[in-house]
C-alpha cells in the first residue's frame, strides 16, 4: 500500500533538563518538527512510548532497571553524556516508540520516518554518546517478536560508527550492519560491523558518494531484506562541530536520494531515522534533517 503522504513520528514535546551550553542539540528537534510540518507530503504524528517489555528485548535487565529508577553511577553517566532525570527516561521511551512505529509503518507504506532516533551507540547493557537505549534494535526486536520482519539491513550514514549496533548484531546472521563514518572520530573503541568504511577528515562529496555506492553494493549482495533501517545523520556536514567529513548540503541531499532510491528499487521497505547533527548553526542542522525527510517523502 502506498499512502499519499509519508508518515513521520515525532517526540519533540518530550524534553529534559540539560546545563547551559551542553553539547547535546536538544533544541534541534523542535526546529526539525517545525520545518517538516510545512511539508504537505508528510503527515507528522506523535510517536507512542515504548513499553518496558519492548526495551527489555534489546537491553540487559540490569541496564533497564538502572535507567528506569535513576541508579546510574558516575562512570555510566559520564559515558552517556546526559544527566539522569525522569524526563530523560520519558523522552527515551518516546524516541524508541517513535522508531518502532515508523518501522511498522514502513512495512505497509514502503517508507516511513521518525524525527529523531538512530541512537546507535547504546549497547546491550550500557548507554553511550547521548544514546540511552538503542531505538533501532528495539524496533527490530519488536518486529521480529510480531513475526513482521526477520532479515534486516542497518545502513548507518551518521559520521560516527554505530558501535552499539555492531556489538548487538555481531553474532546475528539475520542483521547486516553497514557503517560509513569518520576514521578519526568517536567512538575510539569499535567492534566491527559487517562493513565499516572509515573515511578521512575532509573527505567531501565525491569520495563520500563513491563510498556509499560501495556500501550499497555490499549490502545488496547480502540481501534480500524484509526491512532497512537507514540512520541518516546530519553530522557529515561541513558545518558540523563534530563531523569533519566536509560534505555540502547538496552532497548530503544526494546521499539521501541515492540511498533511498537504491533500497526502494530493490523493493526494501525503509525506516528513516535522523541520528546526529551538531552544527554550529542548529538551523542548518535542522534544514539537513528536514531535507532527509523530504527525500523520503518523494522516494516511496
């Protein structure tokens, strides 16, 4: 079934306290929502929260308990990079539920999206890099529990390697994890994905898109898939404070178009997540994310 508009799930009204000047770009989510709301090809819906049972399919019970009840120690909080609060927990549940809802919608619509998600640093029993829970893994586990999907491709185009996904699916032959990221960037300890493409600082559009073609060929050779989870970070952008790959706005738009077109041409439903983006201008970051959603809306 092809719907007239793209379904996109939002959780921007769920926020949490961070200190003044904190690097996590919390304000960008409302900016993205404002831009996407103006797109007549997109229907923005509020994402439901994940249940604790859904979270527990992907994460160790002790990590779930410690997050749920605010029992994280200093080391765990430092690794997470965010202060614990009940509001942080509520936000994490709605972010994960939004991705699960988008994944379900993608199976029926061809493409769907969440206006956030892509929390690829969270591992089985730990949160890292602003990622409390791994929404992609939670969505995949939900679909498998419901017998809606089995073989899944994770195509990770965030500037940082998805160490959480690499860890979670290291021994899972039904999940193929492909990551294109900066070679000299966080995380500094990296379990291997099925394919890791490490790119140097200053890569630029042409070299990046060539790497994307290589990644897509690798992924397709290991198909078919019931679903693709596309992690489309804005942080490869030249204006990103943490990126350093120096892609232009046009290069990122071509990345999204090329990845979506390739996956859809193979008949693979695609769930789009937005992941990182730390531009010196949050307005520019939001515009990149909104362009990703626009590409999804026109490539179904």
